[in-house]
């Protein structure tokens, strides 16, 4: 549990201080070294930066992205999402009945963090 909190806090700090990332658009959950990213990215480049920050944190085993690009989201949803304050929960994975269960990938070897992008619909 403490490791998951450290991972989430470190990632939150990296996103906050990265001038090329709109950190308020992301929610971060970490469970068992698996980072779950949710929110809306302003561009593919921004999303790649966020995922890169997550992958480079010690003890991260996997990154699962439920992030959508802003141009994939209806305008009313995007406005609500960007105006919302992100919430972070560290005790459970995202609870979404319609989201597919992520499959385990990667070897778990140091430096081999796998990244999954799942359709949040």
C-alpha cells in the first residue's frame, strides 16, 4: 500500500511540474504497482509524456491507460472532464462495469513495464 501511494504521489508531482502536461485532466490509481491512468489528453504527445513519466517510476510493473484524446470525446463530456478536480484512490482498481478487464502482460523484469490502452467505453 505505501509503495502504491509513493508511486501515485511521484507521478502526480511529475505531471504537475511538466509544463507540457495539463495535470488536472488526469486521475491516477495505483494498485500493486500497476498504475491506472484515467482522463482526457489534449494530444497524443501529451498522453505519451504522461505514460512515459509513469513507466519511469521505480516499482511500476505496468501502466494501464483509460485516457481518451480530447478529439475523441464529445464536447460536453470534454468540458465536464477538464473542469473536474481529479480524485485519486489507492485501495482499488477503477470500478467500471463496462470496461474490459486488463490482461496481464510483460515479464515483470526491471525496465520492462508494459503499457495497455483500453477503450473506456
